C-alpha cells in the first residue's frame, strides 16, 4: 500500500464477489444489483435477467414498487440448486402476482433507443424497457490481489481454494465468504469467521460446518429451505418419504388474495429422520429458521408428529403432515 510493505502472522482474504455480466452486444447498458439501490427514479418497465435468488428478489422488489416487470431466465425453472418443485411453484406464484416470468428465454442484444433499451430475445421477439438488470451470477473478487504470486491456488473461477479450516495452499493465508465460493450467504461468512477465530486464536481447531445450512429467498412470496432437495435425498438415501401440502392460509379467507402456501418435508425412510424442509409463503424464513434447528439435531418424522401445533398458524402444518405424497 503506497509503496510500503506490511507483514502479518495471519492474512485473511475476505474480498467477496462481484456481479458477472454476459458479454452480449449492449451489455454495458444494463445495471447489476450494485447499482440498483442508487437509481434516481423508477422506470415504467423493467427487465430482470437471471433465475437465482438475486434475480427473483429484485423482480419482486421492482414489481412491488409498481414497475411493470419481466423476469427472463435461460433455464427451464427458477432457482437452480434449490428443490425443483420449489422453483416451479415460485414461478407460478410470481406470475399469479403479475410478474411476467419468461423461462427458456434470455436476451441476445441490447440497443439504446432514446430513453429506452431495446432487447432482442432468443425467440426473436423485441421489447423495450426503461431499465435492464442482469442478475446472472457472481465471480469471486481475487483479480489483482497477487494471490497466485504468493503461491495461493485459485479455482478456475478465481475462488480461493481452502481446506476445512479455511486455510489456503499457503499456511499463513486464509479466506472466508464469497471469495471461496462455498456457500455464498452473509451468515455463512460470519460463521466461517467465528470458526476461524477459534482455530487461530483460541487453540480450538474448528472445521467449517456447511451441513444443513438454512436459507431464505426474499422474493414475493417468500421462500425458505433447509436440508436436502428431493433429488439429492433420493440419490443419498434411495427410499424417501415425501410429505407436502399446498393451501390458502386461513387469514386470507376473508380477503380477495389467492396466494397459496406450499410446504414439503423429505424423510429418510430407513431412519425416519427429516432430511429436508422447503416452504413458499409469507414469513417462510421466520418459520424455517425454527425447523432448521430440529433438522440440524436429527429430529425424526415421529418427533415432528408428536409436536403440538400452534393454531391457527401456517407453521403448524409442518407438524400436522400425515399423508405421504404419491
């Protein structure tokens, strides 16, 4: 820094990640989540490109603020990496609320036309928007740090390769958070920092624990999940039991809202241990946080069943599911 050399016993890299932009003609006309919070005014029409949690959250934000919003994703369902049924149902709920969800669709070209941006899509259709936002992934921020010169091994995407104690290939250099591209969530990075502090300064070697990390997507409607997806549960355990429900919350029956809540439990048939819980609906994150504790400590389906529900709540459905899905 300023031509000076600094030394330290331990060096921690926690530089995060940066939005990744598709290199299509006109890409520089679009914004990313970095600029979304600094808009001087809202457009009448907006296009959000992507199918991950950043994309669905910002599409929900724009739509909620009165912007006519299109969400375009090149894949066949939203939220790759989440339970497949969750992605499919979220698209249905967002469409029902008025977001124009276009799957198997992505832009090929952006052109500036006055105050508008003309977008050519894969199916040769053309639409004009006041704003285009790319939420098409993020890349670890390691460029220009000189890590490779120091002997730190990087993955193909630039992520710092670390062991279970967050140590890089250089003994004195550690890395946590998005720059390692493990589980890119703020509370996970915070936990990684705490585990590393114990390892380095308390003489308590503490490996990173990325098992059964709960997460929420603050889309409209909310979505939250903990544990395995149906696909991963089948691959790991073979025989599984699935319990799920879709319903209109009791509190909405006196309104004109048709929003539906969806819940799903995955159970290892051999041990009856609950290995996954997924939910779409109001306060999903608040509800799954409590369920996550039960799953983390290895609760079984009979133990869920033995728990008295709080009536009338949406959350009680997690302890009243009795019929297996076909």
